[in-house]
């Protein structure tokens, strides 16, 4: 039976930079759980990373996300957190998205299972769970045992292909003048080198 409600899954994050593990997880969630669109939302000012001086300007991270999704008609990048003043709180973003897409749109939020462990630092976590379906993507041999059962019961876990790529490692490789080919799309790699990012 075909669904009539529009279903959008959101992947929010610093994307510093966006890489193939982000894209692969998003596509597998879209296909595996039947979402109409994946919306990537680069955070402008992540409240839990205020002391992180390694985060480059939001506009660069937004442009790299745009370049990364070229060729996938089901992927889109939003400026919603870049254009809102103050810290990038997920609850506020979901409220704005519901207003933008309408109350009949089903929203989901994709996070890595490792990020779910940090649920206590989320502002208004109960409100977030009330406004969307939380999808925690899991890797092989990764356990959610550190997350309380009452939280796990309210989250959809979805296994994705394990790809061991991290933005931290990519930035470090750039600093050391090592290749990042096949860790990020070529368009993103070229953008990083052209703008001398992470050096």
C-alpha cells in the first residue's frame, strides 16, 4: 500500500567536512525505510561544540554539503540553522521544519548510534522525540547498551554498512598533506584544497 504522507528524514551535523560515511548512511536509511527525501542540515553553532576551534565557517560546510549531494535527486541541503540566530538546537529546528513542510509531513532525525549515547546533553530531548522519529544508525559490533532502555524503546535502530571514516581523521590528513581521495567526494576534496581549509 502506497503511503500518502510525505516522509522526510533529516541528517543534521557539523559536516566538518561531510564525507562518504554520511552519504552512505543517508542513502541506506532512505531506501531501507522508504523516505521521500533526505535533508542535510549543517549546524551553524553546535551548542555542544562551542569550545571546538577546529570547526570552520558554516558557509564553507554548507557549500561542501551542496557539492557532496550533486547527482542524488533525493538529497537536499538546508540553510535553516545557518539563518537562525543563536545555537543550533534540534528541537527548534524540528519546530521550524514542521511549520515549513506542514503538520502532515512525517519527520525523522538520523543520528549515529554513538551520538545517541550523548542524549543527556541534548536540549529538550523529550520534545525532540515527540516531534520526530529518531533513527539511530548502527555499525557492526556496535552496542547501545550504554543508552537507557527507556530511551532505546523510543528510538528506531537501523543497521548501515560500517565505513570507518571520521571528519577528525580527514582534517588531520589534510594538515599532514595526505590524500583524502575516496574519503570525501571529489567535489568536496577540490573545495577543501581550493579554499585551503583545515591547514
